[in-house]
């Protein structure tokens, strides 16, 4: 079995991949994540997932390298990490009563054969109508300033939602495990074997 590398230093992705109970190491990819002019969300996250995985080929020449990237779209605009309390407040006020669509790119790159499998998974979050007090209380308790959309669904953020729609709930957190398992199986790796 080829060794697995996660091309990410995201603690969320790291913890998600641990669910599969497979040995892996994580390492930081070094790429320019600037979107191309008129680049769609689907193309952007898929391209970046591939580039992240490929960026580690020299360091890991006989491995399976996992790359992932994610953006979210609210009212046809890419919403990034708020980083500050005031920007998080603005994002949640804008999302109140609306939906955010998360686009998560995934790539499994075989650095030895230089072949890869990549895809984009969608996940939609429908927000409840939120009061200013609810937004303030949520942000004070969870401080999700490093999370696109200003929430953490795996925590108290679940209280913000009307419903969640998608094939794999892990996609929302940043790593579509159902698709990844299918990709790993094509390389003879099955967590249940």
C-alpha cells in the first residue's frame, strides 16, 4: 500500500481524514491560491486541489497525495474567512434567511504515475432568520473567524441552520470522505480491509 499524504495543515481536514483509520502524514502545500479572472467556483477549487497535491510531488515521489480546497458562495459572491469579529457579524447578517453553497475540490494524486482523480462536491447550507443578539452570542461563544462563512457546523454553528443539503456532511467541513474513499479504493486501499 502506498503511503498517504494530506496536502493540508488544516486541523479540520486532518481530523476528518483520521476518521478513516488509515496511516497518513500531513504537509503544507506551497501554491498561489489567487483565483483566475472569471474563474468559476467549481473550476477554482478543483484546480487548487490538484495544484496542492502536485506541489508535494518532489518531497513525496511514491505516495498518494490528497489535495483539497473550498470556497463558499453567498448571493453569487465568494465569501472567505472573516478573520475579524466585525466581518463575521457582517457575513452572518448577510446569510440570515438565505443559503450558502460550499464548493469543495478534492484530488487524489499518485505521485509515482503522475495520474490523478479530481472532483468538486457541493453542499448547501440554509440559514434560519437570525437576530443581531443570536449572531453576537454565537460569535462570542465560538469565534469562528478562521472559517469561511463565519461558522463551524461541527460546533454551535448547527444552531444557525434551517437545513443542510448534500451528499456527504464531511464536505461542508472541508474533505468529502465518501468521494475520497471511492478514489482510494481504485488504488487498492479500503479502510475496512
